[in-house]
């Protein structure tokens, strides 16, 4: 196997698909296979390099979800291979394409971009050195938490007791009153959980990005969806998540390590 580096006099592509940026000239990157089997190589300038493949200027689009998923997996595979070969990298989002002027020149345009962003990229590479991204999702089972609230909250418990063994019409009215009070208590509990869990997680990682909550299957609902940056060797987050998961009705999903996609834009 051989290392493939860009030869700007030989490359006449319209665009370059960019996987990531790293320090150095790309030496050590051994021909990983990119999207749709494209040959991947490095273009360097001023002590930085971009890992790329030649492509048209049109974005990668398909109506077939499996095709898109295959592209995303290939993108991630190249970023991981580059991380292993080159050390800390700045992973780019899927479908980032650098375009040259009409008739070619994408390599020159890419080198200009590396030079323009050199100070920012250098700062980010320092910030992300030996760090990885981890996904953390905290979920709760509303039924379990609601039952615990009714048992532990004197007012709610009394309202539930009053609704028992009453005439049907009164039971209905008291049940509606309990449901309204319980909804308010659940909203307050959700806020307390989110603030407490976020503070505990934030206290043991380098950086955090708050992501949009997602719908999940089953009886659980998502309370927090976080991307966390921390040293690869750290076990602090795992200990905090173990403690959080001891909370009745609460569960945690933890993924990683990943290249720090969520923190390149910072």
C-alpha cells in the first residue's frame, strides 16, 4: 500500500469533497476508500492538510435512504481512518465540497481556504487534542415518575386519597383536579431533573452542546440530548451517568467515542 498525496498539476477536478482537516502533509494516510469507493488523498498547505476526494460540484443527493446511509458511514470511516493515521482531526460535516473556478482549480481553492482558516483551525486542533465526542441522552418514564410523585408529595397523595370511594361524578371531578396538579408537578420535576443532570454532566467534561430532543419509542421521553467533549481516557462522565441512572424512572443512553463533529464550529 502507498500513501497518496495530491499532485495539483495533474488534478483537474471541478470540486473536492472534504472529510477532515489535520496537521501535517497527510503522510501516513494509506488510501482509505471514500464515498462510493472514491480514492481519498491529502492536500496540504502551511502545515495543515485536508483529506479529500475528487468530485463534481453538485451535492451528494439520493431518494434512497440506504444510499445516503452508506455515504454517511463511508464519510465517518474516512474520518476515523484519518484520526488513526494523522492524530487529532477536525471532522467536516457530510457533503462539504470545495469548488474551484470554472475549468478546475479546486486544489488551489482548497489551499487558499486552508491558509485563510489557518489560525482558527490551529486553535481548534489545540483545543480538541486528545479529546473525543460522546453522545448522552437522558430519558424518563413519566408513569414511573408520576407514581413516585403522588406517593412522595403530601398534597398529591391527599388528592388521590380523596378521589377514592366517592360518588362517580365527584370522583371524576377530583380526578381531573389531580391530573391538572400532577401535570404541573411533572413539569416542575422535568425542569429540576434537566437542570440537575445537566449541571452534573457539565461539571465533568470539557465542553457540552445541547442538541434537539428526539422522540423515542416506548414509554420513555427524552429529557436531555447532549454532545459532550472530554479526554478519551477520562472515566468521570461514566461515573456521573451511573449515578444519574440510579434515579427512579430515569435511564441513560451513552455513545462514543466519536470524532468531535459538534465542536468544530466553535
